[in-house]
C-alpha cells in the first residue's frame, strides 16, 4: 500500500469535510463543531458526563494541531466561548459542577423560509452520512438544514428526530418583562450568613451612566454609600464560575439574600432593572442594502433573544477579536421579529 503526504490546505480540507461536510468553513463554525464532536466522544454519545476541563483540553490539543496560529490561552478562550454557545442554543447541556452532556437532537422550523430547519443537539455533523451533509450548512453552533427527501427520511424516519416549534425552542418566559421581573423581585429572602471560600459580591447598579451592562457592575465595598434596597449581585465561585443572587442592603451591609438565580434569569433581570432605573441600553439598527439590515448590540442578550439572532442572522467578527459590540446581519423579512424581541426587553432602538 502506498502512503502519500498531504499539504496543509489539503489536510484541512479532509478534516473539515469530515467534521462539517464543507470546506472552506463559514466564519465562527469550526470551534463549536470541534467542541461538539469532542463532547460527543468523551461522553460516549451521552452515557457519561465529562468535565469542562477535559472537554476543553481535548479540543485544545486537536485545534492546535489543526491550526497553531493562536496562543494556547487565546485558543482555549475561543473553545470555552464555543462551549457556551452550544449551551445557549440547546446543543450542549451543563449539568452543574462542570459536568456536560450532548443535547438531544431535534429539528426546529425556521419562520419566513421555505421549509428550512435548524438542527439542534450534540449529534456531530461528522456522524451524518457523507452523501447527506451537502444539505446541512454550518452557522456558528447552529446548523441550517434544507430537508431534502433523503434528509427527511434519515432524520424523521430512521433516527425519529422530533420537530420542535420555533417558539418552544426560543423558550421565552411567559408574560411581559415587567410582570416577570416583579415576580423575581418578590421572591422571599433569607437572613444572610457569610460563607467562607466565596468571592466578594459585586452589585448591578443600572443608575450608572455607563452605556453597556458590562460596566454597570461595581464592587460592594464596606461600608458602602449605596441606598438601602434589593439589588442583583454576583460573586465568583470555585474555578471562577459566577453565581447570581438578590441581596438586600441595609445601612451599607448585606442583611438578606435570595436563592441562586437559574440559567439566564440574571441576564433578563438586568434588562428589567435597566427599565426600572430608566437607563435602558441602546441597540442601533441600520439598513444594509439590498435585502438586509445591521443590528449593533453592545450588551449580552438573554438566551431567547440570542437564539433569535443566531438563527435569523449572521454574526460578523470584530477585527480585534473582541466579543462586543456584536454586529449582526439579518434578512429584512425578519425585521419585525427582531425589533419586537428587542422592544420587549425595553431596549432603546436607534435607527441610523
């Protein structure tokens, strides 16, 4: 048997076609798919629950072999962001304590399209028969699927993958932001007992003049001059993970504390607190002829609204590699869906 060597571009073509079914690969799709494949393999198709560290270590080794252009720490950060994106879209499930499982596979019908679907879940693209991958287009952590007769037979009949309605996948809380936010703020608080081994609290202070939510967090100093009241607070746990709670301040000190907020409740609550403090964040929207518009987002959106933009739009990378601001290009036929979702968060939209 004869063995011949491949050039770097040929090797990349072989790997990316095996991983994603296409080469070149759309921006932002390589690392989510690599992490998805590593999680699938390390979990033995969902039977085990590998730790974050193990998933990222394996993905890092493979990624640097594939493309050594980044420093290891920078690449690790990109892979961590890819894992977070998989979680945000329902493709990976964080079980707590750093343990992960692949998400269950299902299809989501996309509005304003002629039968297009999203393929959600931890099933790697490389597990799909090669002849069928041409109908699958990677899109960050998501994958757009045009359900040809062959794909429909494979997904719906052979694998019996369910089809989930669009609004079910978005998983938006019922009711208005005001009603939801007031329900959270009315949750009972317990007497505060200091805990060892936990970081100091920071509080979210939307009365700040800082435009973006990232800069509205401030350390809780003792004594503090912040008025008495109930505030959203966060602190670091072991290995740097953040926990978010409501705390009550009385005469500059913490007197009561709530339960840890779940999922992205803290993120949605930040928008509600912005609204109460009359310090709403701003999103800029501009036409992008001939058939699209641009959405400039300066702060992290809750999962539901983030899913909306990921599914309907395309994220442009910032030249400096920073995560924010996010620059989304969205087809104009989805303009009403995007504007409605942003206004429901009481975000101020500025048309430019």
